């Protein structure tokens, strides 16, 4: 897919950052799964890479078949990708926002759509995210600055093995069995 218009001009693209108005907002591991599953189920994104650490994770993906529905109403008939990459970051560790906000402002959660053809989210998609995350969202936009490198997990940040993971799927855990009388 080419990112140039028919007249030879470069297509204007934008980076769209979604953060909570409450900068200390965070979602738990199951919430991260729910968010990523929401993006996949809506065919907005297809996961392609991830960086998983003890205190944070970043999940990356490309556009799905109906990726344009996150930004515009109706159909989209173009050979150009609606966006180039999406990154979702969650965790207990604060990190600097990719752009926008106060200088060196830290957050624990963000979604960044990189290289988007539109400057804002579609109201339906934004409302769906607000309901899913149960927080007020702030959407920040800038001209596309190129694709950022994926976060690297340091040797001291590698997650430990889960000690109490269920080994077999045949027997239920204590207190989860349902008995009928």
C-alpha cells in the first residue's frame, strides 16, 4: 500500500493518542485482554507483536478489515491503510506519554494509533471505549512523526513464572464446582 496520493503528494497522516483524564488510571491484566479482544472483535486491529514485562506491557498491531470504523462513519474505499500501527500500553509502572500533555507527564495506560488518515476518533468507537474502560478519555493528535520503535523488555523486567497456575483443566478449582440438589 502506498502512502502517496494520486497527484504525487504525501497523504497527511496523524498520530492519535488516547489517555484517561485521570493520569493514574490503569487497567488490570484481564482488562488489558478485554481491550485487545475488543479491538480484534471489532476488526479494528490485528495483533502482531508484544512486549511483556513484570510491571507493564505493550501490545502492537496493524489495521484490521474494518479499521476505518474507529475514525469515520460509513464505508471506506481506498487502497491506503486507515492507520499504520496501533500500540496499547498498560501497567503499574508510570511512563512518559508519547506526546501531548505536560512535559514529562507520566501515565500508566495509553492507546496510540500511529499514521492515521483522520485526526479524531469516530463518536461510536470513542463511546465504546469509554464504556469498556469506565473512564473519561482524552484524545490528543499530532502530525505523524514516524513509527516508534517497539519497547524492549530489560533482563531485570522479565516476568517470573506463575507459581500457582492451574496445571490440569479437568478438575475445577476449590469453590468453583456447581452442585445441583
